[in-house]
C-alpha cells in the first residue's frame, strides 16, 4: 500500500525524517495543505507565505526527481484538515500517514483530530522528531519538569549531545514512478499580497540556497560571530532563520556545520561556533517551553503575575513604532528594515521590543503580532520567547529594571552610523555622533523631515519601573 507524507514546516528532501521513513516503507506520495484562513488567524506574513510557495516549487522539482508526486490541496482552515486527509487516504489507499511533529496548542489539536479521523480507516499515523534535536519532555529537571532557565537547559543538552549526536539523514533513493500526477504549486494565495521583487531577491528559495548560505557562514563568518553578531551594519549573522523556520534546512544540519567548523567541540574551542550553537539551543528551548507551558501559545504571559501590568492604550504611539517614526533613529531604522526586507537583526529585535513594551508601556502582544505579520522567518516559539524576554514577562527573561537605552545602544553597536544612514537617508548628512540623537541639535536640524522623539526616555523608564514595582517585584 502507498505511504503519504504530509509536509508542513519541513520543506526539504535531505535530512527529512518523515520523508525518509515513508520512502523506506513503500511507494510514497507527498501532500501540502494550503489553509488561508488559518494562516490569517495566525498572523502569518504575506512574505512568509510567498516564501513557503516558492520553496514548495523548488521542493516539487526535487520530489519529482525522486518520483514522488506532490499533491496540493486547499482547505479553509485546520478544522477542515481531518476530513481532507481522510478522503485523500481513502482515494489513494494510504497505509501510513507520516508527519514530522509541530508544536503549539493549535498544531497539536489539529494532529490529534487527524489521528482520530483516521481511526475509522485502515490508515495509521506516525509521528517523527524533525524540527528539534530533542523531543519535548526528554530534557527535564530532576523532578521531571520542563526547564525554565536556559543555562540549565543548555547544560543538559550539551551532556546529551556529547554522548549521542543526532545524525543527518541522506536524501532517499529514487522510487519507482507512480501513476499519479503531481499538482502545480500556486504562485499566490488569496488574502496574502505578493512581496516586492527586492524582498524576494533577498530570500531566494530552495535547499541548495539554504545549504550554500550555511556553508558560507560556517566557513567565513562563524569564527568571529560572537563579536560581529551585535553590529547590524555588519554581515555577521547566518541569514538562515527563514530557511530554518520553513524547514528548508534542519537544525541537525546547522549543528553539524558548526561542529565541523569547531573540530567537534560543543562548548569550547572557537567562541563564535560556541555562541552560535547556543543560539540553536535557544531556539530549541523556546519550542520546549511552548509544549511545557501551552499558555504562551495562547496569548498569555509565562509569568502570570505580569498579566496585571497596566498596559497603555496609545494607538498613535503604536503606529509611530510600527512605521518607524518614533524619533529615535535606531528604533526607526530597525522597523524600516523589517517593513522592507521581512527581517530584522536580532539585537534590534530586542531593542524595539523593549522600547515598545517598556518605554511606551504598550502590551508586548501588539508587537508580537506586528512581527508575525511582517517577518519572513516568523516562528511562534522564537517570536513569543523573544518578546516575552524583552518585556520581562517570560521565562528566564531580562530583569524588569533593565531597560536598553536606544541612544546609547545605537552609538555602541552602530558607531559610524552606517546602519542608520542606510535606513534613514534623511539623516545621512549628520555626523556619526549627531545621527544617533538628532533631538540634541535643539531645533538646529530643521531642514530634514524627521520626527521629534515621541517620549522622554527618562520619564518613560520611571513609568515602566513604577508599573513593575506595583506588582511587588522590587529588586
């Protein structure tokens, strides 16, 4: 009987656990479900949906080389998925449905509903670990609970990896041709505008591109990653987050590349490799949190007491932040980078998140939603984890009394103003000191259309500290 792999965030043929298992078991068909209403409900960005489709097109060709037809079906949302899959399994006489696990309350409920629907059929459903190095629930405290502190989680991960490194699976061998015609991948989905060609050019699709990016990074930039990663004007990051989020490359492939560059060492040797491996483990940590504490994927704070924070309703300030018009150059440049490229440098993500949630005292969920609506690498666990870390509402988050000053951070991490000049050309005539804080020119800088600061930093800092202290959490 036939096998069916239901592709989700695993858009590759190499090191794909479910695909390898399916093709090893018998003649295999691939399926991808387009669910527009669900994607809208999850605030998936148009550029991310476009990225998925472009990668699906590349994947379709790779699957065709393996004689695996790719079927595309469109259903409204995940509630319609069980019936669609049950019908497909009946039509194609599917023996086993193979899926790589996804995490989050909605994803788990969807898969449970599919499994329940298949109980009435001859088809069984098998799950595989693929987008993580360790299955949630296998990295636990001595009492059996999920870790809340990253450093403790990382220590156990290092211990496990030093004894047993998860292998990368090769691309499966070609199967015999099937008398099933694959479907064309649509170029667009209703409800999602197509991004600019410039944005598309920044994120070309396909496993080959992802592998080359990873290789170049490991060979050329990994060695000094721990230094250059904080400077947004430098090409110091891997630029593969979008490929990881869509599953075009696997975390195992990333880990192996880092270990090859670091002579097999996990926590010693090259500081850049060690730092980047830790970033992979932060990604892992937040996905485990998603499973261990489901409320974080349901719009709730990890730290329940912070639900009582007096978030401000300030729509004009929120819009100024969204559009890059706050009057603080590093914040505005970062937000313009997001709007134009679908991506933002990681240090800037922390800066703009802290500015919104603390300086403006606007609910972090507004920022989390805005990011998901615009990020090409939008990922629920990483995005939620980062926002709650910056807002001091999450697990192992920054202490509430620590507020990044956007002006001093700008001067420290963009000392020559190159990043600011690129994204704020209206400030390009200012020298490298004045560009970080044009407001200090006291009205002398009037020929340029750039807004004054929307808040007083000192006053906004005290307002945030006061709000947190009222929760009874003075340091």
